[in-house]
C-alpha cells in the first residue's frame, strides 16, 4: 500500500505559490515568484538526497506541466531531470482528455481524492507530491496524506496561495526538524 508524502517549500506565512521562478505562477496577480531563490545550501541538498527515490510521483496537472517542462528543458546536467523522467508519474486532472507530454506518466482523471485512494492501493511505497497546492488541499481534506515535508523559509510574503486553505483542524506529529545555514527549517510531520 502506498503512502502519500507531500514535499513543498512554504514561506513563514504558509505561501507555497511560485517559489522557483518569477514567472512560475502569477495567478491572482502574484508578484513574488522566485521567493525561494538563494535559500538552498548543502544542508538542504543533503536532506533531499537522503530522502531517496519515491515509488511514484503525484502531481496536479498544472504543476506537472510546469515542473517537467522546466527540468526537462534545462541544458546543464542535474540530478532532477533523470529522477523526474524515470520515476513513474501520476497526474490528477478533472479532464479525461488531458494530454501528458512526458514519459512514464499516467493520467488520474476525475475527482482527485477517489483516484488517489485507488492509486494508494496499487502502489507499494512512497508516493511523493511536489507542490500541487490544489491537489494537496483536496487530499488533505480527504485524509489521504500521511506525511508533510515542509521547507519553511524565513520570509513573509503577505500574499499568495497558501498550502492549507479553510478546513478542519488537523493535528500533526513532528518527526524531524533541521535548520539549514540559510535559516530554512526542514520539518517532517506525520498525520497518522
């Protein structure tokens, strides 16, 4: 049985929108894109490497297009492209006609919570969700997430899409906390 592990960069005020690039996600007039730049260090790199591979990756359609589109088009060698291309990927989309442009990709069409619950029955191991805020909120509301790995950056953005929206109170159990040299706190929480 698979377990859902959400891995996401968030600001101190919970914003997860557009951490990588200025043009990554400008929905709602968001103008702070690229806010996580400059915070990576050796501690973060080591932690990410130690997380190892996931049995599968799970994306919302928009994040899938953006992340795979970006990392498969960069010219310089990097470890992310190989992992992203070779790991089985599942993409949640409301539309059954969604085209998936990258190898090892499977569409989960329809209502996300039901499709992902079925996926958890078929995949053995960690199913890692990168970004994909709308998908994460849906899975969280359905009680399908077992783990959150949050890279909490020491910055307050004041606007933008937050990781958790309105919903029910949820208790989490801290499993690990590591502070990087740039002030990012890497936390791992269990939900169950």
